[in-house]
C-alpha cells in the first residue's frame, strides 16, 4: 500500500503524520478529510484516498489561513487545521 505517513505517539491536536500529499492513503487521510469537511472545505468522498478533491480542499484551506500553498499537509497545516474553528 502506497503510504507516505509515519505513525507515532503524539499529544492531542498535534500532528500524527509526517506528511500527507497526493497519493497518500489510510486512516490519517480519513482524519484529514473529516477535518477539512468540518471546516467547510469539501474533500469530496471521505474515502482515505488523497486525490484531486482532497488536494484542492487542502490548498483552499492553506490559502484561507495564509499558509504556504502546497496542497500537502505538513505539521503546520495539520495543527492549524485542528485549531481552526
């Protein structure tokens, strides 16, 4: 399974992933998609597949939060996504 995620123990609201990007799959992507949906950035189907719609949702979230526009999820994007609301 293609997966760019590393799992490790982390405190609440910290980043459980090293980096999520187009092509990433799994439960961390599902968590990301749920967070994006809750914040009003539709990732399309909540399916654990980081594809075009999830990439666009991440990019739009980064734009709205004045973050570096990558369309991928690093620690900064993850933490702000979890703190936004």
